[in-house]
C-alpha cells in the first residue's frame, strides 16, 4: 500500500511539473544520444553492413536511424533480429527508421506497411517515419488535407502496433500552393497524439524558414531532428556539423520546447573521408551541443 501511495505521489508530481513547465518531462540535451541516419553511408553499408556499423560506433555514435528496408532484403541482408544483434554487439540501438510509404500514401495499401511495423518492432525501433511524398500526391490544397488524413490513419495503425509515426520534411513542404503551405496544414490537421514530426533542420533553413519559430509555434511536435549543416560556399551541399552556416547552438536551446528525444546527424555530400567526416560531426555535437 505504501508503494502504491508513493507511486501516486510521483505521478501527481510529474503531472504538476508538466503543467508548470511542459518541456520538463523531455530529455535534457545532455541525456540525448548522438545518432546517425545511415543514409549518410549509403555508398558503403550495402557492401559490408557489419563492418560499417562497427565503424559508426567507433566514430562516436550511440544509435542509428535506418532507411531502405524491404521485406525481401531486410536491413542490408540482415533480418530484424540479426540486425538488432549486430547493433547490440557494437553498443548501438535503433529508435527510428525511414520506410517507403509511397504505396500507403497513394492508395492506402497496408501490405508493406504492416511488414515495416513488424520489422521496426523486431529491431527495437519506436518510430516509423514517412521520408518523402511523391509530387503527384501534393499538387493541390485539397491534396494537403488528404495527406494529413492518411497520416492520422497511419498513426493509428502504428499506435496499435506499439509504435509512433513520424514525418520527415524536405523543402517542398514549404513551397506555397495558392498561398497554402503543406507543412503548415500537416501540423494543424494531424493529431499530435498520433503523428510526430522529424525536423530536418537543413531543409527548413534551405526553404527559408526559421526552425526556432516553427518549434515555438508547435511545441513538442518535433521529438526527432535531422542535424545536417549547410556548406558556406555551396548551400546545396552539406558539410560537417559546426563547419557550415546553421547556428545549431542557438537551435539546441529549444530542444526541450521541441520535445526532442532523438537526433540524427545526416550528411549527403563529403569533401573529406566519410568516416573522418562523421567522427568530426559526432565530436562537435557531443562537445558543443549536448554538453
């Protein structure tokens, strides 16, 4: 009975704390893991997934985000339980994956979606992320509401499987159609209890929007971030974190407001050795953004 009373007191304390400071229940920056979106190493991982994951851990990463899963080839030839075992052997976990949701978003086909959810659960992920929307699906403002409805339904399916749905942006979501912005519609029309957003900070900046203003206007909707820097000379290219033009130190001050739980460094272009590059970014993140 005493344990029950103590538990209820703790619940009450947490509830009160959340009312006073909604961001207080989310991870402080220092508690966050340094994550890597494995698309960064797309030229390497398919050839030697075990070797690449070992190098990812050696470069200073603690968790990874997957991409490209298929029910035929799985995670670069590794079935979910074997992929999870390789991660564990290197001190890594995976909390999120980008999955091809094109068929579902086009016509509601759930066949592949169900396989994705089974795989995500099999390797210990919490998130199924929609990584992209085909241009044919987002031509009109009416399409924008349809997209939001489909995301809500996908969020319900994920919830029933013990998962969460996330949406990852590029820059096209911020390009107005008849004065209406897709990303604004999605934030408004999706149910926060079902759909989260993975903010790709590079693409937000590339689109001319301010990540901080988005966070302030939509607190706790961005539990995942892609931390990707913008090269000074060629903004269409990425560079190592801290070497570009994006002020991540300022943005990370809003981590609690965003509800940040997972960050994934991503880089799609390298001017130096890829492994040297990702190690440099991990060190910068740990020393300058999470300390």
